[in-house]
């Protein structure tokens, strides 16, 4: 089975076996939106190093660029959320943010030395639609004035249906946004009250209808399983409503109880959360519902309709993964703007200051707010390639590795391959000659657990007093 065929094969799982196996693999681990993961990066990589790496963008001036913009503002605090956000209704904060990000964009453009065409633009948060329509236009102009959109560019945005107006949707559509992602989480009133996010089905449906009427050709929903007071029955009711609204993509995230990051989660007592066995049943039931409804399982916690570009990339073996999740943009440099934003350039990662004030001050004084980063060495590159193959193609061919790195895969990773023996017995992976490796359907559900075996930094990160990662399921 080739890499492309491994990920595109029918997703058929023995669910009784899965129910028995899943508890063994509930462990803390990275989501591998990068390798090495962010805890490895350090402050020795600062603004000067980032400028050097940005200058290399000019070596391939015609290559496309991916751009991420972090808009940190929210009107109220969702108690499940561990994202970088600023809760405010003060108009002066977004106004200052727009001034600072315009300076940051221009600094990056100057350091890059070239206006690379943008093939993918994504705004996340926070809540990007915290900005008024005229502020949305100003932010869009600042970014695309420095880095023009390529023909057919994918422009996407995350929104909160509770604060997003018809005028904002129309503004976004007029600017060229075609993909919209709605935070839903759960439609059950008891769960919504507990997580401080009361959002009706009607409110969500109205935004979906408005987005489609305005010309958005892709609507995605974010859901969370394992929330306080969530039950198998309540989640089934939520799924009924979600499937009735027919989103093009669905992200079904595991609730991450990370109280060392999100202090407001301390209000959730452990007995408020579903028992581990119930949480796993909620997950399995949801997966089965989406598969039965015709969605394709893309990977991790993502589903897409068969005609969606993500499903097509999965079938073709061209799916990729970066800080925005799964993407069809293969091998594209990513530049991030805004507080906490991450950039992924050829062989390097860089992250800006998380706190709004610190980010603004750094941008004002020097144009960049880089606080940490990492340049990949030879071993990082090998392992990053292996992990990406497993997470995106579901298989690894030793001949491809040898052609790329000039050495036998099975020799370099003998210990890691040996560590997969229990996973093979449990039906997660298939191993073959020369170290050939393919994920079985259950292994695709637990791809993080397979990838962790190839993470050279992970053993030193485990067992500390404070966890670094959320649980795998």
C-alpha cells in the first residue's frame, strides 16, 4: 500500500476492539503542528535571527506564501478556552492593535525583501469578528498591501456566531474570504451554561445561511467532546443539529483540561467532566455518526465532505499539517502576525510575544516581537519528515526516505521501529520490509501516539511537575 493509498483507504474500524484499546493510549502528548514542538524552542532565537530567516524568502520570490493573522480580542471568556485572547470591550485596544500590526507587517515585508504572493490567508483568535467592518478592511489592506493575494488564494476566518453580524460577513465576502469556521462546541444548554458560551442553534443556523448566501463556499464547525456535564445522549442531540446544518468540515476536539494554562478551568470540578470511559464513548459515537453521514475522516479530529479540498488532498497524498491544522498548501512558508503568532520558514520556527502589551511594545520599538524560535538541525529535519508522513499520508516508504536523506530508514530508526511492536499487536500499525510503516484505521485515530515514538525530545519533557501537553484523546 502506497502512502497516498494508506490514508485514502476506507476508514473501517472494529469499534469493539477500539473501545478496548483506546484507554491504553490516553496519554499526554503533542499535536505535532510542528516538529520540534514549541516547548523545545528557546529565547536564544530572537528578532535578529528571525530577520535573517525572513531574508531567505527572497531566494524564491515567486513561491507562494501562507499568512496567519492572530486577532486576540473576545467580548467574554469561554471557560473551556486555552487560546491566547484578551477579554475586552474597550475600543482603544483594537485601535492600538491595528496600528501595531501594520508596523509589524511592514517590518516583515522589508526584512523579506520581496512581496511573495499569498496563496493562503487565515485569521484566527480570539475572535477576528470582534473588529468592526471598517477595522476588518484596514487589517486586510495592511496585510495584502505588503503581500498581495495570489489568484485563487484561499482566505479563511474563525468567527463566533454570537458576535458576528451580517454586515461583517458581507464585508469579509467582498474582500475575498471564502472559508468560514464557526465555534459551536456543544448545543446543549446545560453544557453551554457551564462553559459560559450560550449560543442557540437558530443563531448558528442564521450565520451559516448568511455566509453561504454571501458567497462563502466552505463552512466549518468546531466541536468539543469531554466538556463538563456533556453526556452521550446530549452529544447525540448536538450531532443531530450539527448534521442538520451540513457543515463542509468539522473539527472534533478533545477538551483539554489544562488548568496551568487556562486558570478559569479550575472552576470545573473533576466530577463535572465525563468519566474517561464515557468521554471515549462520546468520541467513538461521534466518529461513527460523521462517517455514516458521508464525511471523510481526514486525520486527528478532522472530517470533511468527499468533495472538499482536504479530502481530495488526503486521497492524493498531498495533505500537509502546520499551525493552522491540516492544509492543502504543500511546502509553503508560513508567516504569522499578531501576539503569540508563529511563523514557519524553511528550516526555522519563530514565535512572537503572547501578551498584547509586550507584543505592542516590541513592535513599536523594533518592528518585530520575536521571543523564541528554533532552527532545525539534520536530525530535526529527518524526524519532522517522518512524523509528517505518518500524520498526513498515514504511511512511510523507506525508499522515499532513502532518496531524501541518503541513508536506510530502518538503520537510523531501529530503536523507534522496535518500540512500535505493542502498537502493531494492538492493530495500530503495520510494519514491513526495510522499516516500511503504515497506519491502520485505529492507528490514524491515535496517530499522535505513533508519532510520539519518533520524537527525540519527548522523553525529557515527560514526567515533569507541570504537564506540557494535553491528552491524546
